[in-house]
DNA sequence: GTAATTAGTGTACATTTTACACTAGCCCTT
DNA sequence: AAGGGCTAGTGTAAAATGTACACTAATTAC
């Protein structure tokens, strides 16, 4: 169980975390300015070595929390990257995670790493050190994939949101236009968001209704298990297969 | 770039490969009888250390080829497992792959490892060393998921197959019954299989037609890119979104 | 030639997806 | 307070897809 730290740079593993946020109608990713070689001073994905007595998920959670102060956020392992020459100093494989956070909850941490962190619009990130561009792209694909299948969009919005905001989020991430009426019909038919009977304030036009995600109801469905393929249909109260949800590992 | 082999057991990474096959109407997995401690003599997933100058995919391909003599098969990284105590001798994380092979092409290799390999029906594998049961389950979920979305079933069948065989494969993997007429309608409407105008031989009943997978046509669609969400529809010759295919990374 | 066995086929209905354009409500200006 | 500017909010019809369901056809074995 003992690990020789002196050999870390010869054969080691790290986690890299693609932290997505959504703001100003734009999908963003949190990057840090590297404080060490190689690529010191460049913007890169936040990552760190996995400690010897630390599980992979734990390491990813740690990196996220040190950077953002947030825990209990959506986090998922995506893929492991281990090309022989991906790190100039030795053989380092990295397990890529992505997480979804509400930028509104995010406050800059005082850790020296976190002070160097900044949100970047996805569309403007064109160059990253190591194989980080590939990792980013991979996580982005996964996010798009997931967004079609699961109600994860809510993770990126403040607790109260309007349907238009939600639609803009879908449009920004999927890079497509959606029909307003069809989008609302579909979202509402999921029965996973609750009308708060509150209105937007401080806008210079007709205010929109505010909604929140019905996390309890979603949990319930997850726990009951999806049984899409079964022939018998619980008539009411059933989330149909089409409704952005799907059974998965 | 140098790696200290003496430290391999202190902090190392391996690949484990879940090799699926299909035979006698049953989904199978290829297991090896371990020739070394720990768990010597137990059936386990085939795996191996990743060599210092070897990419992860390469390592997975190597393990597969040494065991089966096959290359150029469907192989995909699934997930990395790295619980601190998953290996009793030290910190070993493993990158899990799964591959799909045609059992009909499989011949036992003469390597000492391969001699100890055997196909096991998935349903009868109930206990495996390390966290291999979790890995197997994870790959199985991925396979099921994939089978709904992509035409990967063909990878498990001999080059010529009948529609009934294909249906049985879907039923076995998805653990569900499918309607014969609807299944055929759907499969044929994909236009991804070619009617060979040949008949089954040596069966004691009406012989079925033989088909083969139209790999070229599938490649073509992959290369053209899926553009499901676009509004304009190439009227004919288009694979619709519903047809077991989907855009993914 | 007949029994046994699997192959092969069509139709009607339900559900889901898609396309599409106008009215409603609030704020700000004048 | 009337009107302009802006975003919110709503319904319907047609097309595509999914689902349920039962009989005839072709071959072999006896």
C-alpha cells in the first residue's frame, strides 16, 4: 500500500477536472493559471496528483473543493488519458472528470491555486497545454450527450430560473436553436420542475415566471428504477422514455 | 520517461479487458484462470500492466491479441477503477476496456495465459476477484447502452447471420423480449444490413435468409457526421435519429 | 403426406415529434 | 396616459415513430 513519492514523476496518476458553469448565456469552463513547470503561466485545466491513500473520485472532489469551495455538486468520471508522451516530465496518466456548478454559488477561494482561477467561455478556449484540449472536448461531448438524456441542465442554473433561461442553456450547450413552444411543452411534461408562482424582478419587460427543479421527484424516479422497456404502462405519473431521461449505469 | 519497474507494485496501472462474445444464444465473457498471486487459480478478467512506453489503448489491444489472436475488433475504454484497497499488494488502478468479438473467429492461442482462458455465460459469473464484478457490471451496462444506440450487435455475430439470430442477440443482451415483426421492420429500415440472397443450410425447418452488416455504409454515415438536430432533412437515404444510432464522442 | 418447426409478413392505433405565429403583460418614454 | 419596445406565454395540425397483434410459407423428419 505504500507508495514511493520520489517516483511520482516517473509513473504517476492525476485527476483533471473540467468544471463547467453557465453565465451570460454562455457555457464556461474554469481554468487555472499554472504556477509551476511545465507550462508555467499558461491557462490549464485544474488537476492534481491522486494521493496514495485516496480514491479517484475523492481526489476529483478535493480538487474541485479547493478551487471553488463547493462540494456536493454533479461530478462524473469521463475518461482516462494516458498517451506515453502526454506529459513532458514522465509517464503520467490522468483521469478526467467533469463537474457542473452554479456560478452564482461560486466564490473565489483563498488557496493560492484558487486565486489564479478564472472562467473562460468555451468558445474562446482554443489552446491548452498537455492534451487538455482533447480532454475538454471529450468532457464537452459527454455533457452534450448527458443533457439530452438527463435533466442535468439544472445543475448549472441558479435555484430559481425562468424557462427562457433554461432554453438558452440548452441552446448554448447543444449549439442549436430550439422551438420555444415545443421546448416548454417537453420540459413541463417531464413534471420535474415546480412553478414557484413568483415572478422575475427588475427586468424592463414582462417578467417571467420562476421555477425550480424538483430534485426529490427526480430522486424518486432514480430509486424506483427506470423500467422503460416494460410493456405495461403506469398510466399517469410516468416519465416516458422520451422525456430527456434514460437508464444508464 | 523512465519508469522504475521495481516500484510497479507500489503505484501502478493496469488495463482489464471485458471480452464479450455471443454463442448458443448466450452472452459470454472470456475469463482467465489466474496463474499468480493474489487469487491464483481463480477465474478473473484478463488484464496486464501497462508498459512504460505503451499507450493505454495499445495495452488493451495487446492483452486482447495475446489472448485471442484477434486484432481490429471493437474495443472501447469504459471506466477507470482506483479504489485505494482494490488490490491487496499495493496501489493499482485499472483502466477497464470492453471488446466485442465473434466467437466463431476465436481460436485458442498458445501463450501460457491464453491456454487458461475460457468462455463463461454472463449469467453464471457471480463471483470474481478484486473489483472485477463491478468492472464486469459496468461494461455490461455500457454494452446494453451502446446496443440501443449503435449497430454494434454485428460485432458479436458471424459475418453471415439470420435476422432471428440478430434478434436473439438483442434479446439476450437487453434481457427483454422483442416483437419479431417490429424488430425486423426497424432493423431493415436502417438500411445497414445486406440481404445476401443465401439461405441457411442444414436446419430441420424452413431455412432463413442470410444477411451481412454493411460496414461501408455505416462508415460513410459516421464520416458524414450525424446531423440529427438540423431542421433540413435529406429526404431519402437518411438514417433517422430513431434508428438505433446516435451522435456521441 | 402429414406433423413439427421456424421464417416471414401487414395493418391499425397510440404516442411523440415537428412546424408554425400570434396575443399578453410589463416598463419606459414622451 | 398612450404608445413603443421588449420578452412571456400559448395551441393545433401533420408527420414520423413506436406498439400491439396472428396468420401463412417453406423446409425436414417421420
